[in-house]
């Protein structure tokens, strides 16, 4: 697998021909310098940013975009385009310069001049959905490479379903030393190598510099050996030699496994005083050094001025893919109507009519049968029926399939060379799984879900946060959601996780209380096209309290009344998940003392917060309130107010059977009833005062 080829043309197999440079009129040097100086000038104007990486990698991306990348700047969302992921997101000006030069709509010279400014299309780091041509949000190092693994996997999965005519593209990643130092990169590299994702090519900006100085300060890894050990095809080239870059790309595109091309570059290439040092990583060059760099690189043009011939050549590159694009459209017209409609439905993430029926049927079945099962088991039953109705549902787990209960009967495993399966064994790689799911969702064609224990949400949190920031539909199935998991003890018992996940904007955190709510939570998550979701599910069995009738999805309201005393209520008990049953028992205890308690199930704080004020007030009531959740209090005061009480955890859990833990930590119907009485009396005292 390991190659020592130094990109000597004589080493090439005879049948390989390398695409020629696109423009005969303009040389490679000027094409690459256009990128360098747009980056230099934009950083200079913004007085902040990272010029070093774009200056160093300009030669590599010039060759990639001009001779290899399949794209059509006029249609950034063409499904069969190659993906280009800038994992080293701090070098965002590299990408913005390319998008401007190749002619992406809206990425104008004025936008480059507004680099890093309020509401510009050129924010500090690339943001998906904000700038056309940006395939994923990057900046947190290694997220890009790990997301790209998901994209490359989605490409193979789609290809297996729809064939070469519709799906046949590469995913290119530009990653730096920082990306490869991050632990996440290991999970990503390992998974990609295992699955032999041969359409994935990583261009490593092998400049041996990071912020603190030479990478030798902190890292001695032999990156080529490391990737090779994970089953990658690897090589090192001179990243400033266009022909070496072209040969490497051409060869690696034919590899039967993922490829790493370590491009030995000089950071800040062309800056006489700073190149090759950390000084050029993340600071403007300054007027005199910019001048010196212009001279050194023979680029006499004023800031932001691209000579017409150079711009024309770059624009031709932006249009180079139009023929391939047209040919692809032609092929789509030739495929059978039902294949095309399946393809379109997959790309649009459509929920089929069969899905609607299946979901309603199982939800109503739960309401009628009222099973006493764990919500993870209810989820398993939901997945079983919806997977059969949703061909674009893509399951998986980080090696906890049998605990998360995430595998549907109809799902066959995805394996290397066998991509028509729909269940991914992500291995013990929670972070890699979460990032790959982002890539799968961004690529399109699938709705990914993946399982782990809720306590390990911490391992995947950075990728979950990015999913929320990007607004992509990925579904995290996180089971064993409280001390209710019992004997595994405090390492496995989440206490702060609900609060910390709820703190992420644009993330839906569901904690269903019974089988019916579990089905409804799945429905909400699947319909949330622009938001990720976390389904927090119990290990232990919970009674079903919802009854048949009323087709309305109550979970979609975020919170609703389970017990609604007909007259005035004395107190409102608000609970989530497994604690709703405790609240219901507490209400019964209070009723025996003639205290009228309303019980609210609040499976999703985020959705409840979005309801109109009147609805929220009608649910919460105007009297005293008690919140119950086997977790730390977090921002429960939002719902219970200053005079409310919270019954939950104050610290970590412990190892014991669940019922013992609930008793010892005081999360019982009796404790809730007492808290309610205290609240009521405080409330009345206040009223009299
Ligand atoms: C997870 C994460 N940690 C830290 C940073 C801050 N940071 C941005 S770039 C960088 C150094 C990256 O070095 P390298 O990849 O070699 O980039 P180069 O210096 O070659 O541009 C760091 C630490 C970050 N963006 N993401």
C-alpha cells in the first residue's frame, strides 16, 4: 500500500493520461498567484485572518480545480459534483478566492473585500448554507476530514443504489497538520480505510508549521505510515510542482482505497521574510511585506485587481464542468421513471406516504396495547417499521447496536465493496460517527441516524454542535438516559448531558416518556429537515400512559397536559421521560389529600419554547410548579419559575439497581408530593403577604 513514488512521470503506468492545464494563455504561476494575492489582500484589509495556508496550498488547489475537480460554478448543488472540503477552515480565503475566481454567484470581489465583516458571504471560517460552494462548515480542526468521510461514504452508498450514470464523484479534502493532530482524525481515517472509500482523496498541507511554531515541537508522527497502517494509499509530493500534483491526483483517483497525498509546501509561500514560519499562519503580512511578496512573486497588480486574462482563464475553469453536467442531466432523462423518482425522493429527503401510514399505525398500536417497555425498545419497534417504509433511512451505532436497539430487521450491514446495505457499524468511534453522519446528510440521499449511550454525547458533541450550526437533519439515538440505567454506575449515568445538549441552539433534544411519545419523537426528528435531533431513551421499562384517540402529535408541542384537573389546579408537576410516571404517581398521592395536580409531560423543551405564549401559559398554569427530571437542574427554572422546586440530581449517580438509586437520590412520588406541598404553601403565603 505504501508508495515511495516521488511523482516521476517515468513511474506512471502507460495508460494514465493527465489532464492538461486549461489555459494555454496564462501560466500556472499566475493562476496560483491570483489566489495568493486575493488571500493576502483580503486579510490585509480585514486586519485579521490566515494568509499562510492559502499562499502555501495555492499551487495544489490550482491544479485540482483546473484539471480534476468536477464542478459547475453555475450550479453549486449539482448532485454529481465532486465535493471539495476545506478541513483547515482557517484558510477560508483559499476557498473564497476559488469561489470568486471560478464565478460562484454572489461571491464577488466586493465580498472578498468584506472578508470577515458583518453579513458578508466571506465569514472568518467557511459556513455551510451561507456561501454558495461551501460544502460544510469548517474551522474546528478535523471536523472537515471526518465529515468528508461521511460524504465519500454517502457517494458509494448512492452509487450502489443508482449506478454510475447518476452517482459517480470524488470527495477531496484539504487538511493541515492541525487536522491530523486532532483525535477525531484517527476515527475518520480508520473508518475510511476500513470501508475502503476509494473516492476519498486527502490533500495534506504538509508544511510542518502550526501556530506555536514547527510541528516538531509537539508531533513526531510519520503521517504516511499512519495512514498506510489504516489501509490508505499514500505518497508525498512537492506541493509547489504542478506536474507532480497532477500526476499524484491522476494516480490516486485510480486507487482502490482512500488516498493521502502529503503535499510538502512552504507556509506563506512567496513572503520573503515570513514564509516557512508560524508568523504567517494567522496574521496580516503588513504593508511592506505585502510589497516585498508582490515583488518576489512577480505580481505587480494592485490589491484585489486580477488581470483580465487570469480571470478569464479562471472563469473558464468554473464553466469547465458544464459539459459533464449536461451529460449527467441527459443520463438522468434516460433512466427509468421509477428509478429517477426514487433518486429524487432520496435527494429531497422525502418521507414517503408509506412512512406516514407505518408511523401512525405503530403509534396507535402503542396507545391501544399500552406496553410497559423501555423507550429504547419502543424506538426499536418504530425503526423496524419505518425502515421498511423509508429506503433513504441509514442506521448505525458506535458499537452499541444491541444496547441502543438501532438495527432494523430489513437493514443489511454496509461493508467495504458492498455498499447497498443500510446499517453502518461505526465501531467505537462516537465522534467519527457524528461527523460522518453530518457528511452523509450534507451529501444528500440519506437520513442518517446513529446510536450510542447518552453519556457519550460528550464524545460526539463538537460534531453535534456543527450539525446544529449548519442546520442538517441527523438523528442521534442516545439510550441509557439517566441513573435509571442502574448498575453500570456513574461513569455511564448522564446527569449534566440533557442540560448541556439543550444549551446548543437549533438542536432538538427529545426525552420521550412512553412508547407513544417515542414514536412521536421519531416523527418530529424525521420531519425536522433543518435541525439535528437527539432522542434520549430509557434503558428501563416505562408504562404507556397515552391512550388511543386524537391523531395529533403531542410531542411536537414540546409539552402538554397529561392530567388536566377540570377545575382550578393547585400545582403543576412537569416531568420528562422516565420521570413522567413518577409525576403521575405523585399526582395520585396529592389527590388523596385533595390537592389537584396537573401533570405535564415535556418531551422537548426546544419545541415548547417555540409555542405561542398563550399555549405555554395554559400548560404551565399560573400556580406553583415542580420540575422532575433525573438529571441536574440546568435551566429548568425557565419552566418552574423562581418559586418552583426541582426534584432531580445534584451530582453524579452511583452503581446500584435503578429502583435503589431513585430511592436513594430522592426522586420518588413521595418526594415530589412533598415538594408540591412546600411550593403550594410558599405560594399561598406569598399571596397573603
Ligand atoms: C479544534 C481546534 N483547535 C484549535 C483551533 C485553533 N487553530 C486554528 S489553526 C491552528 C493550527 C493549525 O495548524 P495547521 O493545520 O498546520 O495549519 P497551518 O499553520 O499550516 O495553516 C489552530 C490550533 C481550531 N481551529 N480548532
